[in-house]
């Protein structure tokens, strides 16, 4: 086996390994629907909870303002 044949074989194995690793990564990513490295769920949950708290506060303030206006008119 000549030197160029050896390096062609090495490069072929590197590309094959990269293709298999990429395929496995994409399959696990599509099955999990979560990032493989790091977890963004806690950040999303905190933001979602803050948004819900703000909406509840807005509704309470709106309701209180409506009741106060009704009392002031009466």
C-alpha cells in the first residue's frame, strides 16, 4: 500500500465517522426536542411564570379600577 492510499483511507474514515456522528446527533435532537448541551427549560419557565404573574396583576388592577369607578359614580 502506498502512502497516498493510506491517507485516502484515513480521510475516508474521518468523513465516515463525522457523517455517522452528525446523523446520530440529528436523530437524538429530533427525538428529544431539547438542546443536547445546556438546558433552556428553566429560563423559559421563569420567563413564562413572570409573564403570567404580570397578566394576573394587570387583570386585578383593571378589575379594581372598574370597581372604584363604579363606586365613585354611585
